[in-house]
C-alpha cells in the first residue's frame, strides 16, 4: 500500500489518536512528515505491538523494575540496536 493510501485510510477512519509502531527513528520521521496531513494525536509506540502480539519477547519483570529492559533488548537484538543505544542512551545517564 502506498503512503498516500495509508494516510487517506487513516483520515477516512476518523481516528483521533493514532499509535505508530514503526520503530525508531522511522516512526518519528513518518509522524513528522504526516503532522499536517493527519488530524489526530500521533504516539510513537515502538515495539509495543510486537510485545503484545508475542512476536518479540519482553524482558523479565525484575529487569523492567530495574529500568534495564533496554539491556535485555540489546542482548536479544545486538546487531540492530547497538549503534542506537551507544549513541542515544548516554544522554539519559545521570
């Protein structure tokens, strides 16, 4: 489906809240490109749909409580995530 068709289908749906799960940074770029075309609040949810569908494993609850889900994801998908985490995560370390 073409991007124009997707945008039109979203507009036709009347959605007022749109969850976008394309992954970072694609979802942020897509939402920025569509900000004037789609009259809805757009929320980037990353891998949330994959977690709920059981496509990707979520970290154990104890790792989540410690704020280390990112580390679990890095261990499960190192080739895809190491650059992103190396660049972005240090910004949040205090």
